[in-house]
C-alpha cells in the first residue's frame, strides 16, 4: 500500500484530511519537515486562508523545492482548496493592482476573486460557502465512480483561471457560481480540488479513495 504524506505548513485542518484517509484504511501521515517528503509516495497540500500568508509559510519552512521535486519525479500530488490555488503562477489576493502574489508556478494560470456584482439572477454571496454540483467531460481518475453533478463542499472567495487549450487541458471538472469556474484540475501526476473532499461526505471519500489508489 502506498504511503501518503500531508504537508504541515501551519495552514489548514490537517487532521480532518488524515482522518478521512483513516476511514478508508489508507496510510496517511502528517509531515512536519520537508525532508519527510522523500519517505512518501503521494503528497497532499491542503490549506485555508490567505494565499500570501500560505506562500510565506511554504517558503520560510522550506517546502517549495521538495514539493516541486516530488512532482518532477512523477509521484502523485493533490492540492486541496487553497492548496489548489497555490500550485498556479500567482493570485490577485492582496496583490497590488495589475500584479499577482507569486505562487508555486507548477501549473500555468492565476487566481482571481468572485465578483459580487456579476449579472446573475440573484446577488452573488462571496465567499461561496456550501454544497455545489460539479460536472466534467474528461476521464479524470480522481472522479472515477462518481455520477455527473455530484455535490461537494466549497468554502472560497477566489478561484483559479488555468491557462489552457483544448489540446492542453488542465481543468477536469467545473461548477457554477454566477458563472462556470474550475472545480478540479488534472495535469499528468498533479491533481487538485477547489472544494474540500474531506468535508464532502461519501463523494469526498470516494475522491480520496481514488487518489489513494492512483
């Protein structure tokens, strides 16, 4: 059985992710030091809160290069919520006008904020907080065994805009909140979810089970 590592960089509820894997009978360990990434087969970057603060912790605690090395060697990686946003090139959150707070740059694209003033049937509440349906047309291994329009749990004010084409897709599932937005991404051995699978009950457990089985 593969060994899963959950990165502890002082951001997010790591124990809830670990407990979800324990329910599945999967071996998941919370990693306290970057050197521990060498001892795991799969790596998870969870996260909640500020993009800039999270990147500050990743840099200060020395996680950036080990994360990139893990991915470079072809080992599976999963970002969750803020962890999904961090793997892109940068975020508008707390950035100067026209600029981005730099991210890990693993995938091309940026992170932008939902617009409360968007033209929609009802006022858009930001953050999006609650259950929403996801839909997809790619055969993403993370979504195997799920039915279209499965409901998962979101808590976020920002979302990713991947730089992608039909020939080089990154988005693997979408959801609607005022407009379509990227809910999951998949590129080679990199997966990420904007929602919290560990809070998404049966559907979320299936997604984590799929990741453990990759």
